[in-house]
C-alpha cells in the first residue's frame, strides 16, 4: 500500500487499514514497516516551505494577537499580511471577535481584488466552517496550518512579534482607540525596519499609502499622554 501510494503517510495508511479491512494498527507500527527512501532521492510530494515559496505572491495570511490596555481591558487585533512583499494589508481591533466580524474584515481587505488565491490561517474556533465557505465564495482557497504549528504561519507570527517588540512592549494603550490609530503609524513605522525576503530589492511598501507617518497622524490626546509618560521617565532617571 505504501509503494502504490507514495504520498500517503503512516496515519493515512493506518486509517485505510481500519476503515477498509478492520485492522487496528498504530501509525508507529506502520512507519516501522514502510519502505525507506534511498538517500539522495527527492521526496515525492512538495514540502510546505516549497509551496509557500512558489505561491508567495498569491498568499495572504491572517492571525489574531492580544493587547491589554492600561485599564486591563483585553482586545484582539486581527492582522493580514501579504507573503510576497511582507506588506501589511489590513488590521483592526475588537473586544469580542466572532466569525462574522472576521469575515467582514476579510471582505474589506481582499474581497474586491483578484491578486490573491490563498488565505492562510490557523485552526482557531474564530475561523468557523461558515467563514471558510464564504472565503471560498470569494474565489480563495483556504489553507489551515496544522495544530500547534506556529511555524507554518511564520511570516504572520513574525509580524506580530515585531509589533509587540517595537510598539506594545514600549507603550501601553490607554483605551481601545489608541490601538486603532491611523494605519500609517503602524504600517509605516514598523515595516521599514522589518527584514524582508520578498521579491524586489527595495524595502516593503507601506500598508496603505507610501508616505512616512508624521506626528500629526497621532491623536492630540495620545500625544499628550505620551509626553506625560516621557516626563515621568525623565524624572525617574534624574532621581
């Protein structure tokens, strides 16, 4: 069975034996008796990393991360990033993430474009079956990363890590609106410093527009809060 179906793994063969022949065999036992691939011979299937590399321009990945405000309120941030250019396509926040809210964000970000063919996300319960069906109706193929495998969606995880290190580790949001500030503040200030392996020799494009963020893009009340925090830090250092 393994020789006739080289793309089948030990779990698939074990399930076939159970369903068709009624033989309950452990996948580890199947792996013990599977023929070994000679050294130097290429795999019969395509590796996950090879697939991501070949279709990088057509893949958009999404994921959630958590942000806590100064009043200990929990918010969920949705991030969508393009694999080919590492461009931040869309982001938004909510306190109560649902499948309907997530689907609306996906429609706003990629619903009116045919540049993407695949949507990559994890197996969180937010990405319900109805959401995947609606995404398929938009003309995209849904790719689900394996369970407990963050490296399968490594680019999106790396962006989330950059947002934490460059922003949230240094600034505690006062309220939710300070997280949902002008997209240029997030997309323009973080992305030029983010390493990229995408196509092209230049730095990644800005998420929305090609200009750098300015101080006027930050709300006035937030600038006052930042100035007050800097004064407190200065007094602590002086003392």
